[in-house]
C-alpha cells in the first residue's frame, strides 16, 4: 500500500472538469491515493525539481562558507601562539606545560597555540615598594597607656641585649626571574605578601644582632647596617624559595624605644652626644694646642694601615722619660734626639727616620733663646774688650782713668729721674735750705716708676699665661692609693 503527497493544485476550470472525467479539487488540498498510476507520480515529481535545486544550491553555499570559516578560525588559532613582549616585561615559553625558553626579553616570539603551548609574561625592571609600618609599631592605645600589647597589627623587635624596640620599614623590589616567578608566585598580591614576610623575617634577625644603644644612637651607622643585613636575609629567603624576586633596598624608619622609656633614652642619647661632642672639641683643642706649640711635628701620625701613633716629638719625650731610670748615658742619648728634632736634623726614632722641622711656640722660643744667647755673648765680649781697654789705660795713666770714670758715673747718676739738683752761688760758704721736692718732678718720677711697674707686671702676667697654656694637670689621672 503506498501514499503520495501532492502539492497544491489549482482549481480546474469548467473545460477541464468536463472532458477528463476527473472530478474538480480545491486548491491546497491533500489526497491520499492507494495504488496511484506511474504517469501521475512522474507528473507530480516534476513539479518539485526547482525547489530541490534551490535547496541544493543553498546547501552548497552554506558548506563553502562553513569551510572558509573553519580555515579562518584555524589560521586565527595558529596565530594565537604568536606573542609580543613589551618593554619592561619578560616572557616564558611553555610547550606542553614545560618551560622551553625562560627570561625572554622584549620582542616578537612564535609558539604553539594553547593548549599545546603558551607565552607567560611577567613585569620586570619596574621597582615596587612595600611598607611594614604596623607590624613592629605600637598601636595607639598601647602607646598612650605605656603598655605593650602585641597584636596582629602591632608589635616590637628584640635587640641583641634583650631590649624592646619599635621600628617601621620600607623596601623596594623587582621581578628579575620570569621563570621562577611564574612557577612559584600565583599573583602580584602574593608577591607583595612574600616580600613583606621576607622583610619582616630579615628585620627580626638583623635587629637581634645589635644592641638597642647602637640602634638608637644617631649618626652611629647601625641603622644602615641593620637595613643592609635585613635586605640580605630577605633576599636569601626569596632566593631559596625561587620566587624570581629581588629586594633592592630596605630602610629602617623611626627606630624608637618603648613609650615608657622614651624620655630616659632621649636623655641618655643627649648625654652621650654631649660627651662625644666634648671629646671632639677636646681633641680639636689638643690638635690646635700641639700645632701652636710645636707645629706639624707635634701632631699624631696616621700609618698606612690606618692606625694612629704618637707624634715624633711626643715619642721622643716618652723615650727620654723611660731612659731616665736607666742612667745618664741612655738619658743623654734620648735628650740628644730631642735636641736634634728641635734643630731639624734627621734622626732615627723607633725604627723610622724623622726629618721634620719644629714649629709653633717652640720654634719661636728657640729662635728667641738663640738670639738672646747671641746678644749676651756679644755684650759680654764687648764688656770684656772694654775692660781690657780700661786696664791698659789705667796702666798708662791711672789718674786720667779715674777722673774719666768718675765723670761718667756722676753723669749717669745725675741723669736719673729721682735726682734733683740745686744751683748755689759760688761765693756762698754755708747755706741751709728747707725746701720740699719739686712736685712736678716728683709726679713725673712717680708716673715713670708706675709705668715701669705696670709694664713689668703685664710682661710677667703674659709669661705666666703663656706657660699655663702648655701645662697639663695630671692630678685627676692619678690612680687612688
């Protein structure tokens, strides 16, 4: 039994209905026939050829478009393996999940597309900062009450002498190993957390290696040493974890003692600073004094290895003091060395040759002494020659010699400001005068005498002050008996 589905048939007109004997049908009707003749089926099939053709063409076009789309998608898929690495980045080439090339710099690279391959980029060269400003710092409530209450957001550090200290830290870091970073670190926030933990660990160990006095003393350099040590320990930790991160710098900010001891530490540091300042002032004064006394030869010498030794003149004086108990011969040799240094003669001193001239007040004193010796020698020689000449004159004519010496002595006596002369008439045999001294002459003599006394007193005072400059009171250095 067979059924045929016929398409819409137009309604037959009057002629068709009369001649063929086939009854008229309505349009868009369906007739099921059993055992339809072949000729009628062929006629109905010919009506479907244009529709089938249109459908086949549409399918062909769709298939072609689908093939083109597949080719384009495949090309795009292949192109997805190419990757451009920008400036400030490093890349890692992965093939089947394994690293093929690591730490690739900026450029254009080809690789298998995902999931066969992948290019992972990591920022590099750019410094980022991390602050640790609450972990080792007291909270507001604890600081105000003077009590230390460690929490997750506040705490302290322990120094090498068991003291408590607070500090803030700041650090800068960079990503330098793309392979290690991409394999170990999952995100940028995790990188920041790792750096912060490494800095905290480094700070704990670094601060434990110094005392609180060294850490809080201004200008001592211990803060910088702690920062370098903390950076070193933090980098060791990150290197052991293979994070591909390096810390460039660590700063220890505002190290402070606990609030209850802050004032005491401030006073202690101030006293220590005053002491160091006094020491520096004293050393400067000692240098100026030594330089003023004996010049450069009195200053301490700095050796090639950085050690400091006494000045040559001080070393020579110490050798002389040590030689005194050993006898006159040894002491005279040590004293001769001092004299040679004063004279500027090269000498051997403690295994080295000293060839320097004395200067300062010592040089001036030596020059004055030499000048005084020359003047005294010349004067005494002149006196001797004058005495010898007078002896010869006395031998030749004693009365003339005595008369001349008497006249010279009388002239010098009358020239004194304390002598007053009165003129008497030559015919007077006896005269008694009751007169006071001339007040003007007396006043002038007194003024001259006072001026001489003042000049002598001033000269003596200046000499005593000059001598006191170079005297050292060693009584305070004597050990108690």
